[in-house]
C-alpha cells in the first residue's frame, strides 16, 4: 500500500533541495513549497529550467512564495563553493538539507572540469562538499525544538556497490555491470549518511539515506537512447510515479516515528543497506579520502 505523507507547517524552516528541476525532485519541491517553508532554495545548473520549475510550483500550488532558484552546478566544485558562501552570507540559517541530485552514466567515462568522474562528483563529492560547507550553519540554526535534518537520496543500487579506493574515479576503467559505478556512488551516500549521523548525533540533527523506488525520470539523460528507452520501459512497467517517489523520499524525513539517525529507507520503510555501509573503517576512510580530494582542489 503506497505511503501517504503529511508534512507539518514548515514556516520556521529554511530548506535547500538539490536536484529539483526534474523527476522526484520536482515533485519534492512542489510538496515542500506547499508546506509554507520560511525559505525553500532550489539550486539549479540551468536557470531556465529553474524558472520553469517555479512556474510549475505556482501553477500547482497557487503561488511559489518563499521559493528561490539559485545557480549551482554540481559538476563544478567552485560553483558549489560559491553557492555555499553566498548562502552563508545572504541567508545564514539552514534547518533541512536534502541532497537529492543524481545522474546515471553507463558504458562511458565522462570527466568534469575538475577532472573527476561525473557520477562520483555529482552523486557524491559535490554534495559532500555542500554538506561540509553548510554544516556549521545548520548546527547554529537548529535546536531540540527546531531539529535539523540532512537527507541523501540513494538507491537500491547501493546493494550492487563497492568502495574501491583505487577506482573511485574509474581509474581502472569502467565496470562490465552498467550500473555498478552508479551503485558505488549511491553506496557512498548511504555511508556518508551513517557516518554524518554519528558525527552530529549530539547536535539535534538527524540524517537519512533514501531510496525513492523505481521511477522513470531524467536521471538517465547522459546515456544512449536505447539504454534510456529500456530503463524507462522497465520503470513504466514496474515503477511508480514521480509523485509517489517524492512522497517515499520525504516520508522518513518528516515522519515523527523515525527518531534514529543514519538509517536507510527503501520506499519509506527502514531497510538494511549493503553491509559495506556498516564498516566503520571504510566509512572513515571514505570521509578522509573525500576531504583530501576537496583539499587538493582547494575547496576546503
């Protein structure tokens, strides 16, 4: 039976949601905007698509009050840093960060302007950077009465993932399994949610990693038309709507029942992720290696 969502009034909450211009992110933005947030900031690489999103929210909800489109490109680490610096300077408070953006690349290796593999950077490293840069702001903004939330949209593909520290950027080449490298980055999100939850457990912040379900979205747009058609066909036959995927993703974050931090949810229900996510040594090393890469790029 599909999960239903009831979000309380969000008028005291400042929220950032990445990956909002397409798919489940678009529906999440609409749902959050309808709940009267203090400010809802939606980073967008393409401002034209961001403005279309605003129009969609207005036409769906009647208004887009307190919803803002800010420019940010996850495939450009400096763009992420610029966004964070601007946010800290101009807004200065944050209660909910939803790292939802994601991309799938199959049978090819695409490098960003930072010379990092596209999925590794967009799905993991850039949003890890965004979280690090905004973490102090979240800590200062939240309290026991107004708790903070950091959510990372993962995928059941995390179950196929592995953490090979010698192949984070596909230095050894691509995998024969076309979703393996994607699964690796989605496992990274589960690991970061758990490790971050441990680090902020005394700071009135709860962390989550979330699989929305199988949905036909634009996440596949970098792949050839045959692969995209096949994935979308499977999603149409076996999948759920983008709206239900958005509800599945938001439900654990706003449900009053979910008190524990760092948990993984599959379509709104707590589930055990890939067992690698429970390896504390791997978690610490991934955190340290990710920080080192960011330091080497002059980001932190």
